[in-house]
């Protein structure tokens, strides 16, 4: 008899860099719950976001289609109501689907401040919630404390009290427990849930629950952060709050990342939409093609399908957030061969438009990355960056004009051009699915 389809949980954070975890060896990071979870998961050490900016990355993750083909080209573009998401795919496979927390893909007022209650109280209409059966969240606002929620059960936004990661994780944990209890006395229906968190996104000086900010002077900075000037001072100040939010969010994740023996055999994915430069190369925020911006943590605890669990494995496969959709639909379909992996020889990364906000990347770009090389070109195809990641992991020497790398650059440029899509590309739309 085939094993029943597994319950599946996605946990998506924002601005969490790949290296900023205890299990990766970051001396600044205190992440005991993620460290324990990594010990029973596959750790994809080369994972990237396809687009190092929130809406583009989230749309790609939910649809399995890169931006702008999924319909999100501009920072303020909403996810099209007719876009086919992971929720549609899993509902067709008999799952109850639920979403908790930050959405960042609804219609927003371009004139309203991005930080504050105006965006936090923005209504995401039922038809704009990606096809999820249960939706309990907020559009944005970056209120890391006392967030507002609305959704399936509460039409108008209501303010909650507490640290955002605590509140979102608790609401998700309560729903999972309640739904699981209901299913225990009826015919079992599997669940798929997304827990979407803003931390450790700025404002970094916002309180991180009761976790104090670090001593800026005691933090260890990467070698590619310029020393002795404004960049170092700002990096230290930001990172003092950043690592406090990482610690606070890790603690909140303990509400749902329990040891295997204390929960059912759910498949769980932990990742981030993108990273943050934090002073590397003198740059800040995201949208940049550098490792600090495009590399993300990706831990995957697979369903066992009656087999021995895959635990504590480090994989150098060239995976992207785009792969998560394929893995998830495979698990939901009972495909035991869907142990997460990738046969790709390159990872494709891009920024489909310039986001006109302070400190973000100033151009549209496309790139290809391998574990050892990275090529990035401008929107017109002209070369911008080429790095030898083996010899120069901090990307401190741009070799794009180095004649000794001409053949490699040409090969990667051909790979990049072969995957280019028309500028007016738009997604294939699915039939509209009612969420009411």
C-alpha cells in the first residue's frame, strides 16, 4: 500500500543571508533551533534566490516560474489573480492549504510609506491570495512588533501584540494543531502551510522581542567589508540588530521546528527570499548580484515515504528557490524519487527592474552562477561582473576584462543568452480558481 501524502510546511524569511546561521559556522549567529533542524535535513550549501528582492523572489517561489514571466516585473506589481501557484497545485492533489504572515504580492499604494501601518493594513482581497484555502496575514509594512492581521476569518485588519515572528509562528502552529486534531477524527486530509516572516528584515534597530542587540564592536565582519570608514561603522550598527532578530526568529521557529519525535512526519523547507549586503564591497541592502544578496539558506527535511530519513546531509547541488515548487508537487503526488536535488550545471539569477529605493542595486541585470564562477551582464548584454568563486569567494576581484578568462566568460555568456526570455514575456495563466 502506498504511503499517504505527507503534510508539507514552507518557512520563508526575509533578508536572511546564507551564512548567517550557527550551523554554517557564523560566529555571530545564535540559531540553536535551526542548528538542530539542520542535523535532520539536507543543507543546500550553494542555494540561491532567482531574484534578490522580495516580490520577485516570492512570486517565483509560489509559482515555480521566474520573474517577470510570472507577471511580477515591477516592485509594486501584484501577483496576477490568474497566476497558478503551489496552492492551486496542491489543492488539486487533495491538500488543505494555508498561508500565514507576510504576503508582499498584493496591490499597494505607491504613495504610502513602505514602513508603517499604511502598508501593514493594506487589504489583500480573497481573489488575490494565491488560491490558498486559509489566508491569515498582512501585505507588508515591516512592523516587526505588533503586526496587523486579516484574512479568511477576519475581514478587517486587527492589531496583535508581540514580536512578529512569535505571533506568526504561533498562529500557524495553532492552526496546524487544530486542523490535525480535526483530521484525527475524520478521513485524513493532508495539509500544506506557508509561514512567511519579515525578520530579519530592517528596521534593524526595532526591538527583537527580549533579545538584546549585540555589541557592534564585538561582531566579526567579512574581509570584503571596507574597514575604517562609514561602511564599517554602518555595517556594525546594522548587524548588531540583524543578529538579534535572527536569534529571536530562531527562537520563534522552535514553536514549529520541534524534534522529529515530537511532530508528525511533515516535509519542511526553511529558506529566505534573499540576503543583504551589510557593507560587503561598501554596499547595503539587496538587489545586487553578489553572494551576500543572492545566496540564501535552504534546509529541506524530506518526507520519508516509509524509508529511513535523510539526515544531516550537506549538498552542493546548484539549486534555486524555483526548485522548491517541483519538489513539493512531487512529494504531494507520492513521488518517492523526489529527494531534493538538481541536475543543472548553472543557476540563473536576475533583477527584472530597478527598485527606486535607497541603497538598492542601480541597474537591471542577468547572471549565471556555478559553484566556482559567476558572470553578470547588464540589461543590454554588456559584461558587468565575472568572479572566480574558488579563488575569490569574497568577490573582491572583478575579472570580466581579464583575457585569461575570456573563454570561460564566452561559454557562460552563451549559456545565459540561450536562456534569455523576451522583454515582454508574461506567464501562462491558469483558469481562475475561486478562493471563497
